[in-house]
C-alpha cells in the first residue's frame, strides 16, 4: 500500500469514528430504561397531536407546553424521574413531527401497566358506606349561594354562546363577554361569595356550550315543566239524615208475659216511615203507641181488681 493510500484509509477511519459526524439517532432507538421508554411512548403521540393542531390553527411552534407527566405516571413503570424525562423527550419529538407533517413514529400511547395494588388506597364510594359512616361523610350539600350562582351563570353563558355562534366566533367560554359576570351580579343576600362565584363559573361553562350548540336552555325547560293536573275533586254530598219518625214503644216496668206479647205485636205492626198525620199534626203511630200503653195499663188494672 502506498503512502497516499494509507493516509486516505486513516482519514476514513477517523471520520467514521467521530460521533459529531454521525447522523443523530432518534432517542426511541437508543438503549433506554423501561421507565424512560414508557414515558416516551406516552409523550410522543400527545405531542404529535398537539403539534398538528397548532399548525392547523396557525399557532406558532412551541413544544414546551407539554402536560404534566405526574398526572400520567404510575408506580409500576419504575423510576418517576426517568418516566418524566422520557415523556418530555417523546412529547417534544412528537410535536416536531406533528407540526412539520411527518408520519408519526408512535401511532398511539400504549396502555401503562396497572399500578401496584399494595400502594393504591381503595376509597369506598359514598353509596357503599354503611349508614353510620354515611352520616359522617364529608359530602357538603349544594348551598343556596352556589345554586343561585349556577342559575345566573348558566343564563349568561347560554346567551353568550348563542351570540358567539351567530356571529361566527370561535368557541371560547373563557373569552365570552359575561364570563366574569359574578363580579357584578353578586349580592350579599345570596350567601358566601366564593360559593356564588364557583356556581356561576360552572353554570356559565355549561350554558355557553348549550347556547353555542343550539341545545334548548335548561332553565327554559325547567320553567315549562308543570305539575300533572289532578282530577277535579267531586263536590262533597252531605246527606242529612231525616228525623226518626218511628218511636220505640216504651214498656212499662213489671209487665206480665201477656202484656209483653201485646207490646211485641204492637211493634211488629208499626207502619212505614211516611205516615199520615192526624188533624192535630201528630203521627198516627204515636197515637197508636199511646193507645197500646193505655190498653196495657187497663189490663193491669183489671187483673189487680180481680184479685
């Protein structure tokens, strides 16, 4: 080998061995820990979607606004710091590819392994608590201040959403004209200002979405709801009982068997209730009863005299 050929071969070896002159490799292809890889696989597709969306709506390139990896991390993948580092790297590379229109390297985030159950605190649902613990559960009721704020916020949000849609404005409840209407509509009679504000903001977001999408207002639907019509009560009919016309024939104390039989026959012969009256106005049956009593007395007197 000549001297020139030796020099050229040496230069090629130096160039091939220089890291600065090698093409940059995608971090996903380099050796990495399982925690880093899991974070990368979760961050890349999220960054890709964000970059593509920002490009489509004309937002300047900015890959630094990535989500907080702590909200995605599970302890079963390993080191939290390595996971967060992989997530950040994957998000920024995915954002670059999405913004520039390259094909994605990771189609979608694979599911993370389930967290270790020994380190996960199982909190029972409110419905599963026994009655004695349910009574002590920290579940504050909806205050009147929150309810008032929610209704006012919903009404304001509904009108703003409807107006923005009609004007062709992009959906954005935060920039709506009345999104902070709680500042001027609050009154001390409502209750706590903080509860009113929270209710107003929650109601405003829901109302704005309904107004923008053309959904019928919940407040209007509530006002149109009427209770079921109950059937009209029938007039109470008061039936007055007629005065008893028939009078029980009294028996004289110590009557004989014959006298009792006579009185029994008189009772069986009582006339119907509608009895003709005598000229004096007394019921005929009354007179008959008096006559029966008189006859009983006569019989008793005759028996007494015959002794």
